[in-house]
C-alpha cells in the first residue's frame, strides 16, 4: 500500500524536469500499475562517459536541481539519485524512479537522499572541488535541506570559477563589487561558505584588505538574514 500511495502522490507532481506519472492504481489481481510519460533519452551516466563538456553538465545539473526542488516543495524526496536515474536527450534532462526507498521509512530515505544529492553534484561537476572542498552534509544541516545546501555550493563554486578567469583583467573597484555580490548571495545559516570562499580568495593574490572587507560584509549579511528569520512567524512555529 505504501508503494501505491507514493506513486499516486507522485502522479500529482508536475515538473518539466521529472518524468510524469499520469496515474497509478491496483489491478483486480492485486498488482500495482503505473502509467507514466515516455521520455526517449539515455542515462546520464552514458552521456558523461561520452565526455560531456562542463557547460552541458552544468545544464544537466540545473535541470536536476529544479526537478528536486519541485518535488521537495511538495514534500517528496527521491532517495536514489544517481546518473542512471536521470535521462537526457539533447539539452533536456529528466529525473526518473522516484519513491524507490519509500518502504525504508522517511528518515532513512531522507538521509539517503541527502547523501546522494551531494555525491551526484560532485560527480557531475568535479571541477568545483578545487574551489570549495567537498561537503559533509551530515555535519551541515538536516537532510531535508540538502538540495538547497548543495545548490548553494554549486552556485558559489560557479561564481568563483567565473571570477578566477577575470581577476587579472578587472579593476579593483569591479573586484570589490563582485566580492560584495558573493557576500550577499552566499550567506546562509545552513552552510558556512564564507570561510572557504575567503580562503580561496587569499590564494589568488587578492589583497588582504579586500578579503577582510568580503568577510565583514558576509558576516553582516548573515546577521541580517538571521534577524529576518527570527522575526518571521513561520520560523517561530506560529500559524
């Protein structure tokens, strides 16, 4: 019954990045059936073995991220995310095989989901570990926030990659502005990106003054967000 309930729940989920389930039910003989979208693609693992370039892999990550966040907004978590459960066709990617760990229970499924989202991102975009080292989701946040946390990691690393290619050609004023954007964009109490970003900046010959300014702005932004969260009735458990 749990598997059928999960399938029927997934049938209500609509996302361009998840293979749709049209309906699910039980036959008279007791078998469960699922009617789902036909998406003619190949497993992402096959595409990566074909040496997909970074730009293409980034697009695939974005599609998977959007699919996961769509599902999580409805309280649904994958539990078995890996390259074989993502189908790709040209520039499109869709997640398949949701709900495979439903029988294991919610808590184990969430922990598995968190671990696999983290591993998936680092497998798909291994270049990013040179900017901010691999995450340890278990030490960072609750499993249900893992996709957001990994998304922040990917976003910060992507911005650092872009910055690295421009440091030698932009003015100090423009650099200061870029660091301000970094501080504003990646200050969250769920993951501490400020320290690893500051450490990376220091290795690129950026003046200590600018690094210190970044650190101060990031700290101020985090405090501002914390104050806003604390004033939000949703985070105080009020209706």
